[in-house]
């Protein structure tokens, strides 16, 4: 995966990255409309209305792949498609995805548990064969939809925004866009937009800690699957994914979120903040392996050159071969021994 610059680039480079971000966001909006129309047309012709969300997600991923690859080529950066989308090939990719699933499931349980303890959940079970088939279809749909949203928000555009304005501003901006992007969902309120922004913050931090979409994709999938399929509650106001378990939450909006689901409850915002703290703690190894620059050993050469004055002196001194030997004779006469008295 392409590394993110740790230092801010020049003004022209930041302008380019900002332009790429705006273009990629615009392409996402256009692709979302095109994918929806194509999915409705095909599902209507084949009479497979239940598979329309899955088809729409596949079409969206295809269009995003084409558009983001073209933008990457325009920026004169040669990268593999999986790197452009934010899915680098790693030995730990599956472990990151499973870790995200565990964290997403845990956050949903923490958000729904108070409703269950206070008796605010009215649960019905549907055990027909069609329910089992819908369960499998909905699991696959939720997984692909979560991947499509992660590619759209934190795959290519998020990295361009980071290089343009820095990671902090990019995280805040992308979280705001993620919340506002769900403002038109059924049953949406200002509280639901606010809570969804916190969900965007959690997912953005997941990317920042790993520089890949494996962990945020797993987290996003488990969050939606746990709410809509495991507990049978609405996902951001959409109640189309409940199959075997169908639940109606009764109680105050700050706890249940009403028709929007747990993402419209003020209590869920606290859960998401706890999730950010837990995420930072459990991703220490990944943050070290994938976000820090490698340490390169550096030092000075051990061969110390002699001073220039010494070099000049050696060059002026005749060579040993051209120098005649000088014999130093003794002061005393060689006809007597050293112990004899000198003759006066």
C-alpha cells in the first residue's frame, strides 16, 4: 500500500491532493446513483428484488475501482488496484479483519445490552426456510455493502485528504461527511447524525492505526450485521436485513434510537468513544508495523583521515629507500670495557 507522507508536502502538492479528493468524492456520488439504477433495472427484469442491495454494492465497488484507478494514474502514481482501494496484501489481513469483527460486535452488544436489561426489546423469531435463506443473503449483502462504504469513504478519498490537510483535519472532515451522508436515511435526526459522526471517527481511527481497510471493514461489517441480523434492529433507519430475528425497541430515544436504531441513541455515542480507546490499545503492534517508518541504521565511517598538515609533512619527507642510514658511534673508545677507569 502506498505510504502516507509524514510531513506536509508543498502547496502545489497539497492543492493536487485536495483536487483529487474532491474529484473522487464527486465520482462516488455519481457512481452511487448509477449503481442504484443498474441494480434496480437488473433486479426488476430478473425478479430478484431481495438481491438488489447486493447487486448495487457490487456495481458501486466496480465503478469506484475504475474511477479511483484513473485518478491514481492522473497523479502519476503507479499502484496495484488493491492498493488504490486500500486493501494491501498482508500476512495479517485476516487477523485484522477478525479483530475488527470482534470490536464491532462488542460495541453493539454494549449498546444493546441496557435495552435488554431494562426490558425495552420486543423480540420475534421467524423460523421459516425462507428466513434461513434470507439470513445467508443478508450476511453477504451486509459484508459487501460495508466494503463499498469503506472504499468510498476511507479507501482512496481519505488518503488524498490526509495528504492535503493532515490526518487530524482529514479525520474530522471525513467523520462529518460520514454523518451527513446518513442524514437522509429514514428516521434520521440530529442525534443520529451526531452519533454516526462518532461511528465515522471510530472507523477513521481504525484506518489510521493500520493504514488499510481490513480492520475497519471487519468492524463496519460486524456493526451492521450485529444490529440488523443478530438483534433484528434497524441499521441507520433501514430495517430490510432482519430475517430470523425481528426486534422492536420500546423506550426513550436516548437509549433505543427509535426507528433509526441504536445509531440514533445518545448512549451509543458513549459506546463509540469507549470503542476508540479500546481500538487504540489493541492495535499497538499494527500501528508500529504499518504506520511508522522503518528504522535505518546510520553512522560515520570508521576510517579517520589524518590532518592535512601531517599529510603534507609525509609528502615532503624522502622515501625510506632514498634515505642513507646514519650510524651513531659510541663516545667511549672501543679498546676498553665500559667498567675500566678512563685514561686522563
